[in-house]
């Protein structure tokens, strides 16, 4: 056999091998990569959670009890109408008392209501004093809430009656405050006589105060 035949065979094999390697390099085989183990665990856990959720959805649910509202404390309850009315009356009484401290006797008299009991107590003393004065034409007495107003009409400008009333011991025990207003002159249409009208307000003690003052 000639020596050139083995060389030709070796050369052919070498060329064939080189062509194969070039083919493999230019077109690599596509291989399917398997997911890492961690991903498999995550998918398994997710599937398990879905299954558990589906199972829990199918199970009968128990009704959730509604929370019960606690009864309001007595200190936080809104006051009822009676409480509000009592509070309003107390506030009015306080305001009225404060207002009375700044009012004169004549203003208190105008705001008061008729007081027949006090009038019956004072009238006998005034009748004893005023009916004895010949200079007094007319007089009138009216009492409201323990404040009495004496209206006296005299001939001329006589104020003697006021001195008699204020100086009487029985009247002094009953009265603890005076306010006088006088000097209003007028003429009598019947006789043409000049008349003078005087007003006197007196704060009268109640009977309990008089008993305490005599002890």
C-alpha cells in the first residue's frame, strides 16, 4: 500500500472533526433548564395555601357576635327636663337676689306682688298715727313683698306725719329700712287749697325676725 493513503485518511478525519466542532459552536443545542429547588418549594407552598383557602371558604362560617354598647354612666347622662328646669330656677333665684341688692325700695316695690299679710300688720299702727293729724287730707297704704308704700296728701307742706311714723317705737320694731319722696304740690279743684303729696317706702321685717330682735 502506498504511504499516501493513511495520510489521506488521517487528513479526512481531521477535516471532518473540525467541521463538527464548528457546527457545534455556531448552533448550540437548546436545553430546557429546570427551575431551581427554591422555586419548586415556593410553588408548592402557594398551591397548598390556595387549597387551604378554598377549603376554608367551603366550611360553614360562624356569625360574628355584635358588640354590645355599655350602659352610659349616670354622671355622663344628659340632664332631663326636670333637672334643667330646677337648675334654671336656681339660677334665676340667684340672679334675682343679686339684682335686689342694687335696687331701691321703690324699685323693689314696683317689681313685687301684693302682700296682704304685711299690710294687715302695719295698718293699725298707721291708723293710730295718721288719723290723729288734722293736717292730713288722705292717706293710702299698699304692701308688696314686705315692702310697704305710704302715700300721704297733706294741706300745705307739712311733713310732720313722717316724723311721727319713723319715730314710733312699734313701727321701728317692724321696719328696718326707709325711702322717702315728697314735695309734689297740687291744687284741690273743689276748694283751691294747695295740697302736697308725699310717698314713703318701708322695708318690713317678717314676724320671725321681730321675735329674734326682741330676745
